[in-house]
C-alpha cells in the first residue's frame, strides 16, 4: 500500500536539510531565491495548520497493515484525500495548472539578478 500522508502537524519542516546552494540562494539573489524564500514559509504554514498528527497517521498505517485486503493507495489525511480526488477528477493539465497557480508568489520564481 502506498500511504499518502498529506500534511502532518509537526515541526519536522524545521529540520529539512538545505544544500549549500540553497542556503546561498537565501542570502544572495539568484533565480532560486524566491522559491526558497516563499516555499519554506508556505510549507511551515501548512504543517502548523494541519489537522493530522503523527500519532493519527501512525494509527492509520497500523490499520492498513492489519487489513486482510489493503488498498493499493491510501490517502491518509483530509488534504491527501482532496488532492487524490482532484487528480482523479481533473485532466492532468488542469490538475497541474491548479497546483502551479496556487504556489506562493509563483510569478516571482525564476527572477534573478
């Protein structure tokens, strides 16, 4: 079973490894600066507002392990289920367009010195 966890309320995003290039992009303007600046805050906001907790997600995984006939895919949180439905209902081009348009400050991405 592929467990699709979605966003989980935790502080794990604070310990994400940033490469030297990523750290440099945060300090010195480049084509990647906006991405690193806006995505970090965006992910932090989503993680802090998530309803799912690590404990609930772990309990859901245990349920799947104990099933006689587990599903191939399991959207384990409300937001994961939402994106699962969107992906199933929308044509790929519309789905990807929706995701792209909802990225934070996407129009600034790729701008550089």
